[in-house]
C-alpha cells in the first residue's frame, strides 16, 4: 500500500525521471536540501533538491487543502518531441480520503514558454495494482533541444486522521518513449499533524450585507502547520489545530480575501474569529446556438426553432476560468422581429448556465438571435457577432409532373426514380419514385430557388428537366421529364393495355375482354407482358 507521502513523491519522481532519462537534473526553487539521486539504466542521473516541493508541506489531520501545489524543475532535458509519461503516486491513506487533480503545467525555465501536455492528468491505479486510484498520470511532449523545464502539479487533498504526527511519502516514476525509464522513487513527504492535544478555531464568514457565505475556503497557518476547511451552508467553520498562534485567511471565488491574524489557541479551548468578505462585481459572456448547438438554422415557414443561450461568469477583470452562471436572468431578442415569434423573451439559466427559447416561424426572411443579461451592479452584457445565432425562414412550394418517353408515353409506377437538385449543385434535396401515370411530386420544397429534376429508370436510362424560374411559396410548378428510349413497363403504356381491352368501361377486366387480349397476343398485337397485365387485372 502506498502512503500519502508516496503520492507526492510520485509527482517529484516523474520529474526526476524526465531528467534522468534525458541527462538532466531536477531542482526545486527555494533553499536547497538533501537530494535524492535517481540513476537510469543508461547511466544518466538527476536529482531533486529543495524544501518547497510541497506547499503546504505540513497539514493538520482532517484538513481539506485546495490547490495543494507541487513544484520542481527538470534541468538539461533532452527534448526530442516524443511523448513521455509522468506518474506521481501518493499514499493510499490520502487517496482514499479524496484526491483530485486541478491541473498540471510545464514551461521552459528561461523563457516561460509552455511545454505541451500531450495527455491530460488523470487518476489511475498505481504500481501496486491494489485497485486504489492513487497515481496522477499525465504526458509531456517537449521539443526544443536541451532545456530546463519547470513543472507544477495542482491537487486537492484531504488529510487522514492520525493518532500521532505522521509523514507520508510521495513518489514518482517516468516512462520515456525513446529511452530509459526511471523506477518509482520517493522524493518528498507530506506531514499530517495530530491535533488530539490542541484546540479549535471557529467562526462565521459573511458578506458586507451580513449574508452567510457558504463554501468559502478557510485556511489557518501557524508554526509551520496549515489547517484548512470550507464553510457550511450557514457560513460557519471549525478547525482543530495544535496549540499555537494562527493567521486565518478566507477566500471564495467572486469575493475579496479577508484575514484575521494572531489568533491564539490553547489546549481544549475554542478561539472565535468571524470574517467579512465583499462580493466582487461579476462579468459575463453569452453565446447563442440554435437547433442542437449550431450557429445557423434553416426552417420552413410555420416551422419551429429552439435557441439556447449559454451564460458563463467570473470575477470582473480577473483571468479566472469561466464557470457556468446558473440562476441568471437572460433576455433573448431578434434583429428582425417579423420573422420569428418566441414563446418567451426572458428566461433563467439552469445549473449548467443554459436556457432555451422556442421560436415559431412567421414570415420568410433572416434574423439573428441575441441575448443579454445584467451583473449585480447593473452592468449590462450582451452577445455580438459570432456569439449570436442566425435563423433563416424559407417558404415552400411544390414541384410535380410526369415521366414520359419521347412518344409521350407515361412510364409505369415504380419504373423510375426522380432526384431533386437545387440548380447549380450536385446535392440531392429529395427523391421520389414515380406513381401511376408516371407522376412524381415533391412537397415542402424551399421557395426562391430553381431546381433540376433527374429521372432514372430501372434500366439505367435517364432524362432531366429544369424549373423555368425560382419556385414560388405556396404554388405548384409542373415539369414533365422526358426519358428518351424508355419503354413503359409493360410496353404500350402498361396500364394503357388494360384500358385498351376494358371496352365496356367497367372497373376491371371481364372474362370476355381477357379472351380478346389473348387473341391479340396470338396475332402479335401485344407482347406477353401486356397480356399478363390484362390477366392480372382480370384476377384482381
């Protein structure tokens, strides 16, 4: 079982491995300390030195540490553009309390240019293969000659309970895609301090309106020890710490930072420290999409379209990551109000920062869908340019006609398929199999365009026709298609053979009429398929 120390160690070792395999060394910024040396199979070596590898390096049991930082430098890296793997392993005791990765970064030491992270960090089962995800694994892809590389790994940890102050090792390993690997080596440790003989820091965090501030990070430092927790729904916190004097810092995204210094804690006693933080102005960015995330949508007249606005927020003027803005009121508007009719113009975002409005098409034309919102201090924010979406509403018409041969004989039902193209393109808009009398029809055809219709018979013959003008909305355009050389199946017009012998005009062929058809067959006046059509009509 790997101990918490081993996790941090893994992080450092990963860097060591980069160094050792590539002929460089790893060093931490700050005061130098005794260093581990790792030697690869090729005889290259690197070492890790420094006392600021972990920040904070000593925490109280039960502490929740956001942004637990590990930093190190790998010197003289032989960068070849290949992707190498870094593994940082912590102790199972820490991993099982809840470990997460906030991010990893790497940059060249002398110019701050970023080194490519070829695969994002993820938690995996470590080298012990015990089923516990205790290892942070990620890939780097440096490509710039022999360089020094600085690394930073940002994790969130939860310190386990201990019966006495305990050190947990942190180890790392490095897998070089083009060289020697470095085995897992412990390079640093995290101290977890027993607080059984200590006291308590307790209090409430509120804003300038005396409202409770939940989920704020409360961190107390003193005597080289750090304790950290988050406020509950009522803004309250409690920290158990060793006897000593502590400085308290409160942070929450979107608020100012507050501190309370020199808080003395005696054994078995509780020291109260209430802190007030001020909410910062918020800035927003909005983006509108239509119909499943698209920036444009084309809908038929009397059709509908759904527009979704996504709202993100962060403290105004900061470079913090954008986060979803839930429960935010948003107004959606159109640049052309005659085109669409919304079911609502004011909506509230969900927890993902999204809200959706349905629009009913009213008239033919184009319009942009825009969105706007206000910050808590009244500052407006709205979409512009690429943040907006466009909806085009088109009218529809109908194209119909018959498919015939050069003698104007109508082809039989199913004998040909008609494909519809917008004139000047090779993209099929729709297809239609011809029906009785060679007829075809296309409905809901976007108006305002010219079209080409191509009929192809089951024998491979084809013919085409083009609409004379752009089709009009609500109207029907008729265009017959001539397929030269096509014989109606059955010959002589198929059903026209049946009509030829249905002399009394009754529905269907009568026995005497069928006999006439047989006589015509014997006299070579019709072919067998024509006679079969007559007999089939008789049996029907």
